[in-house]
C-alpha cells in the first residue's frame, strides 16, 4: 500500500512537471515572434550599453590627453610668469583657449573641473579678477567631481581676488565661509592645510584693515597649533620606537631581560623611549664584555640603535637651534626627526612667526 502511494505520488509529481514543460513549449510556440523580438531588444540594449561605455571611456581619454597638453603649456608659462616677454603672454593665451575649450566640451568631467580652475587662474594672473572670481565661485558652489580639495582651493582663490582689489572685508568673509563650511570629518589629506592657509590670509587682511589685535591673535593661534602638532609628532614617533624596543626586549630570554617601566602616558612616550634606548645600549655593552651576544640579537639591536640615534640626534639639534634663535635650521632638523607633514605647514608657521614677532617688536618700540 505504501509502495502504491509512493508510486502515485511520483506519477503526480511527474505529471505536474510534464504539464509545466508542455505549457512552456506551447507558450514558446505561440509567442515565438515576440520572444525573438525581446531577445533582439536585450542584445541590442546590451551592445548599446557597451558602446556607450566605450564612447564615454574614449571621451574621458580624449579629455585627459587634451588637458595634459594644455597643462604643459600652462605650466611653462606659469613658471616663467615673472618674465615679461611676449612669448610668455602668448603661452598663457594658448593655454587659456585650450582650458576654455575643455571645460565647455567635456562639461561635468574631472578634466573639465581642472580646466575651469586653471582657466580662472590665468584670468587671475591677467588681473581680470571679476572673471576669475566668478569661475572660482562656480567651482566652489558646484563641488566638482574631481575632489573636494579643488572647491576649497577655489574658495581661497576667491578671497585672493578680493585682496587684489583691496576689498579686504569681503576677502575675510570669503575665508570665514571656507573655514566654517568645511566639516572636521571631511576625509582628505589637504583639508587642514587649506584651512590654515585661509587663516593666514585672513590675518593678512585683518592687518591691512588695521585690525592689529585680531591679526596678532590669528598669528599666535597658528603658531600654537603648529607647536602643538609638532609635540604630538614627536610623541607619536617616540611611541613607535617604544613599541619597537618592547618587541626587541620581549624577544630576549626572561633571565636576561633588563627591567624597564613604560610610563604609559601619551605625553611621556619620549621619556619612555629614552629609558628603553639606554637600557638596550647597556644590555648590549654588558653582553659584549662577556662575549655572549648572539649575532641575530646584535643585528636587531643595531637596527634599533640606528633609527633611535638618528631620531635622538636630529631632535637634539632642532631644540638647540631653536633655543639659539635659528628657526629655519631648527625646522630643518625637526623635519628630519619627525617629518613636518601636518598642518599648519612649515611655511605658514614661519610667516606667522615672522608677523607675530613684528607685532611684538612694534609694541616694544612704542
């Protein structure tokens, strides 16, 4: 009875599947023409999409080549801008026409954004500040696809245009809009550098308007931020070296491992680094005296000492030169020690420091 029920079940399932296949076959015969048309439409659509993508890629490549050629002409003219010969002016004219053609022809592309920005720069160089500012404003307001940094640089350029026209209040306003509109969460490497550049420009305008207290405060804030970030860079580099030293110490036998205490504070990494450096050096000397330092351990210690000694000596030179008033030399050694890649930049710091010292000097004179 069970076998018969199973057989009936199989027959029912087979009949259902057979009916489905037959119905599909009947539908296919009845609508063969429509199905063929649908397949053709899908194929044509797929081919059309592929061709469209190919055309877009070709257009981007063409725009890129044209932009590169325009850049070459522009860069040569820009580098020689201080020369007053006619050839330089002709080069700028050629680049200007090329950039204009690019942002009109390839509108909406990254190449068009770059071209429009450099077209505006040429107008700025020519003293056509209203035209330049209009183009820079378009870039800032539209937030180009080529990157947020282009829009931010455009806003700085808007302020520069106002400065050249002696409209310092409007320039300050433009810089403030830039500073306030840029969120701290913006993930881009140059964001802080552009913001600090705007602040330096803002201080310059404040000074032009006779707002000496505001300008002095802005310069001092820039100086303080640089020095704070410099201290952080020193601690970060020290923390990295401490980590390397701990790894090296942990690789030593427990019975030979020198006791070292990590202070564990974010602002004490350099002190911890000095302690580790000293202990590892003492360990190496003691083992050498006893003739028991393994070649593999010696190699690790030598590598650590090379990096740590270079860092220590560069930092020592930087601090000595700073205390003696040799700022540029001090900054050179700080750069060697930690790399001055943070914001404000070294250039902005030096300018802010120079202007701040001028304010202090003028106060003592009065």
